[in-house]
C-alpha cells in the first residue's frame, strides 16, 4: 500500500491498515502479515512487529 504524497500525514494509511486488521479479525484470522520492500517505512504506531521477512500483527482473539 502506498499513500499518495499529497495525502500523506492525514491518517489515510492508518485508516486503511486498521480496516484491513478489522476485516481479518471479523473473518477469524489470528494474524495479518505485512510484506514490505527493504526501503519501506512502517510506523511503530501501526503495531506491526518485525518478522523474518516483513512484519506481522497478531489479532487479539478469545477463540484460540
């Protein structure tokens, strides 16, 4: 996902990522992988943890 430069720093990327995580949670997924290019920037507030390749965010669930 790339947010156009003219709309960056307005929360658009955050809304898109939050929607993806919400959809995953509603679908019963337990994690959301995020694969990025080496030069990509992922803000810490996005709550993704560095993994072997890319990043991963676990979805809280009481189903497991």
